């Protein structure tokens, strides 16, 4: 259904691969799935079923080879056009063969989602605000943490709550490095530990500093698991790019 005039930086997922698959970690298989699950599930609710999805960081230009329906979720753009028609996010649109979809300047955030099906769906839109769609989300910019199994190894855990944290240049679907101006997190001991299971949102303390694991992570790690991001805030990590600032809140 999608013919790429420009590929951008995008990954196409079949419907069966869009959601995480849990229960296979003992085999060394991470849950994977789309990075911002909330953005994808909004589209599924409007469509009424699970559908294919294109996840992208740099917007593509697309020509549709089949008639069908689309929904755009994730980060906002200055303009999104289907031929000459301006499109909104969180709304079902019908597309025809030969029509082209173009994106202009990204306004904020990191990842966008084009969910699509090769049939005509009922037109629907989601007019709710972000707070209404995500009632359990923390205030904008705040990532909530819980203490990890090796939390006690931190010499100065209060530093995580100080301002100045940024997403580092080491960023992928597997995880993100954190950098900080000023005092850094430190461990009481630099001794080795036995590799142990990790989860989505686990923050490991590596020799180069803290590193948060994301959905395409490994299944075990050999660095202290000092914190874990709450499940509700993992989608927010997916919308942070290099040099974006993060504020943390520790849940006691």
C-alpha cells in the first residue's frame, strides 16, 4: 500500500509486530514492538482493530498504491498534506491510489506513526487533549523512576533528581545514554556483578554513566540496575531525541 518516494528514516511494521511480545525473555528475545505504544494504540482504537504501522524519525514522502485508510499519531508537524489537503493527527482519512502524503517541519518530539489499512474504515477522530488521553501521565518533561535492585550501590542517588540531564548521542531503539552538566552519579564500589535480567525502562549504571534500556533492548545485563522508569512513562522516552532535557522524579 505504501510506495516510498523518499524513505526518510522509517521502519515499517506488520500488525503482528507492532505490540510487544512478552514471555520469551528466557529465550533471549526482548518484547520489541513500536517505541511509543500509546501513539499506536490511539490509532488502533479509532480503527477498531490492530493494523500495520510506519514508525519514523525523519519524515518520508509516500505515494499510495492502494485505496485505504490512514491515521497519523505521535509528534506534530507544521503541515501534513495528502496532495493539497491539510491533515490533522488523531483522525481517520481515506486515501486513493496515486495520492501523495508529505510532511513539512517537525515541531517537537522525535517519532511519528502512520497507521494504515488497505480498506475503507469509518471516519473517526480523537478530540481529547493529551491529559485526557493519558490520565496517568506525569507532568510534561518529567520521567518517573522506581528504585532498582542495585539502588543501594549508588553513592549519591540524589543527583538523579537534579536538573541538567540530557539524552546523549548514543541513542537507538535499544536504549539511550544520559549526560549531565556538573556532578555525575557515582557508585560505592566498582566491583563486577553477575549478569541479571533487565526490563523495559531499566536504568543501568555503566562506566560511561547511566543508560536507560528501551523496547528493543537485550534481556540481561551486567551493570547495576539503579532505577527503572515507570511503564506509563516509557512511551515518553520514545519521543526524546539527542540533547533533549529530562527531569526525573523518584517514586518512594
